[in-house]
């Protein structure tokens, strides 16, 4: 099963390219010219999101390198424990919504510290595998639009995130027990 | 909203850094992170150009049209107001790229979907229902095979690095249902 899914993932990019080019040629589309035309808009979009990416990067860095993040961890750790979430996961829970690469580095450290097949290591892995970088996504995606009022999208993301975190811990407990 | 969150992050950071006496490291971190941001976008630019180019071919050949028609019924529940076939196809490409672990490509498709939705929204400063729902689904859309995490686990000597796949998928689904529910709740509330 895992191998099958892995193979499907491996084939995604080459598969898409094959289908698009082959279908284009079959329909007699000037594929090269069409590609260039589209690529131009792609580069424009990339340039447009740059300021938003820089803004979110420095915002996150300010919280992490100043130690404010560490203080928040001490603050919410006890609350999480009441929900059945081990305190050791607090920093991951706080870091994950803002930084994909940062949280992966943290998972790596947790897996090595607590052991590759330990409960904490596994729950950390499940969490990183099932919860998204909410703040980052909102900043960057809306950055490409004229939107100023994001309405309920942040709430939807955070509720989903919170549910995902709790589900990761409890589903893993059930999974291990069975 | 973003003004207070972002402004708050920076100001709180500065206060903490000053209090803990790490202002030097703080400034250095800030300067490094903006360079990192630029490199990240440079990396993304190439992929963005490639997928935008390929999607343009698919648009010209009519592939997007047929693809969108095929998935319309499934997308209709989530995005009842969405009529534009190209947008539907781009959103779906973003979901699929996410599922198959092509993270950067997924970001590219998502940003492009948002640009299209913005146009349909008349560049309004208020996010549309479709935008919110798209974000909600996108944020909880997960990779079927989290390759990086599996690699981390196998490097650390796990006996079964793939054992986290099924719990991850389940937890991701639970989280997605919760996000969609919040969106549907607000859509209904607004219509009343």
C-alpha cells in the first residue's frame, strides 16, 4: 500500500507534464509559445508575492529569535495537558502554524531525542504530517489578492488546526492500542 | 487583522529580545530571515513559471475545460458559486499537487487560484465565500505520503517509518471536516 502510494506521488509531476504536452500537440496547440505566454504571468505573480513572504518571514523570526515563542510555550503547555496532549509537544504545536521548515527541524530533533519509534516521536510525526502552516498560508495566499478583510478564513484554519492537533494525539493513541 | 497580528509579532519580539538582552542575535536573525525569504521566492519563481506555462497549454488545448466538467459535481458542494472552469481546474490542481507531495507546485497553483478568485471577486477588499472555503480546504489538504517525515524517521532508525501514514491521513481528514464546517457555518449565517 505504502509503495503504491509512493509510486503515485513519484509519477505526479512527470505524469501531468506528459498529459498536458501530449494533449496540446494532439489538439495542434503551439505548445512552446503557449508555455512562454503562461510562464510570463507566473513570474509576475512570483514577484508580487515577494513582499508578503518577506513580511511573514521577519514576523516569525522576531517571535522565535527573541524568545517570545518560548514564553508562549510555558503559558499554554498546562492548558494542552488538560486536553491529553503531552507538554513536550507544545513547541511543535506553536511552531507548526507559522513555519514549515522550522517545524520539520523540530520533528527531526524530537524523533532523535525521544527515539524513532517512541510515542512522542510518532505523535510529532503524525502532527507534522497532518497539520498545515496556517498563518503562513493565509499571509501568502491573500497576499496575491486585493483582499483586506479575510473574514472567517483564519478562524476556519485555526479550528481545523486545533482539531488536527487533538486528533493526531488521540488517533495515534487508538492506532497504537489496536 | 493582519496589521495587528504582524505588527504585534514584531513589537512583542523586540520587547522580549530587549528584556532577555539578546537584541544583537535578534537583529541578526531578522536580517537573515529576509534574505531567506528572497531565496525562497527565487526558488518558487522557476516552478511558478513552469506550471503557469503548462497550465496555459492545457487551457489552450481545452484540457482544463474537460477536466473541470468532470470534477464539477464534487466541487459543487464546496464552491457552489464558482462558475469559471479554469478556476475550478486550477484549484483542483492545487489540491492534487498537495496530496501527491509536490508542495511548491501546490503553492503555485493555490496562489494562481487566489489571483483568479480575486478577479472574479472584482478585486474587492472583502474575501469571497469561495476564497475562504478554498483556503480552508487547502490548509487542511495533506500529503498521502509525507516523504520528508518518513525520511526523518528512517534516518533515526525507525523499524517502520511508514507506520504514521494512516493516522496522519485520518487526523488530516478530521481537521478538514472541522475547517469546512466553520466555513459552511459562516456562509449560512451571512445568507440569513
